[in-house]
C-alpha cells in the first residue's frame, strides 16, 4: 500500500463517517457515497469528493471500503448491476466492514477474484465511541497478502486488528462478538432493573459492579447512558436485531443451539415492537422500567 491512497468510502453513517474522517485526516484522497448526501457533509466540507453511487466512487479508487447497514445493501453495492465489482479499478482492494453474512462475504470474494480484484470482509466492534477515537476492533477474513495491503489503513481506524482466516472468517468472528454482546446486554439490563426494584440507587450499583467480575464494555459504556435516559444510537437496535438473525441462521446451519441468543432475540423483538428500532441497543433497558 502506498503512503497516500485513493480510497472510496461507501456508507457514512454513525460509524462510517468517523472512520472515513480518520482516513481523510491521514492524507488519503477520499471519494464518498452515501444514501443520504447530508450525512457526508462534514467529509465533503473537509475535501472528500462526492459520487452519486457506489460504483462511481469505486471507479476513482485503488481501495474501496464499505460500511453499510444490512446484507442486502452489501449485496446490491458489490454484486448489483453497475456496482463496485463491475466498476472497480484493475487490482483494487475491496474491504467490506459491514457486519454481514459469512456466505455473502465468500460470494463477494469469489466474484472479485474473477475480475482480478482482492476482497476482505473486515467487520468492526467498538461502536460510535470506538469509531470516533480510532480504536475499533477489526476482524478480517481473506488472503494474507490482501490483509497486509489493508493493514496501514486499518491502523488509522482501529487498534486491535487481526486476520482470522479465509473469506467469511471475519464475519464469523463478528458473529461470535455479537452473540456475546446481545446476551450480555440482557445481563446488565436485568442487573440494574433488579437493583432499582430493591430500592438501591442503580448508578451506585453500576459503579460497584462494573469494575468486578460482572463488568463488561457494554455495562461500563452503555449502562450510564441508559440510566440517564440517553438512548441515542451508538449502534442501532435494528442493526443488532439483524446481527442476531445472521448468527442464529449460521448456527442453525451448523446444528448449534444458542438458547441465550434466542432469549435476546425475543427481548429485542419486544423492543422493536415498541417502535424503538432507531434507538441505541441500550434501549433494551426501557423494557424493564415499567415492571
């Protein structure tokens, strides 16, 4: 990877905007596309170039990075008519950082290879805070030489960076991460609901238990938000529900039962039924406030 690279970044939402901003600040030429142009405004004001579609952005770049919402968005952007694979420069490196399907990651890798392109699936963990502070966990799947090409760019966006195996491996690792996150969200929400019901001050209880064996990143970072009534999204409920569905489908294919994740799925379906899909995942705590 040359010191300064022409990068297409597709998907400038809650996390993608910060990730792309770090790349731009590092001196790379940035070509962006997002479904809503206004969400890319800060990048455009800082010198990024706007393109009307993902394929058009890809045509101007040696590296294409996508950070999208759902597998259907990824499939359309890469494999659709006029998409990234059709329009990418010869020898380009394609990096999907969306949390998506392992099977789709393998399809993209195979389609890219037929055009002489390299592809990585490299989903991330760390939420909006990790994206802003450039300390994301990056879990990659693909060929080692493609990973080494991407490593300098990953280092601009994250701290814990690993190649887990061939195409699809990054997504499988992210599914393991999301299983732990989803089930863990249930644990701290119920702990704080219990504390509140006993008459204890939930904030003081959180301070006592978050630093011990019960502690987790979500408890430390999302628990205080929930207790303050701050349900703004660092990671959307709708996206966690998507990830739970992918993980359960993948587990079913392997004959693996995940009863804890099934419980989390049912609870987040109740969250969704309340109209809270656009809130952050800590909105799960709201279910317990009326009980």
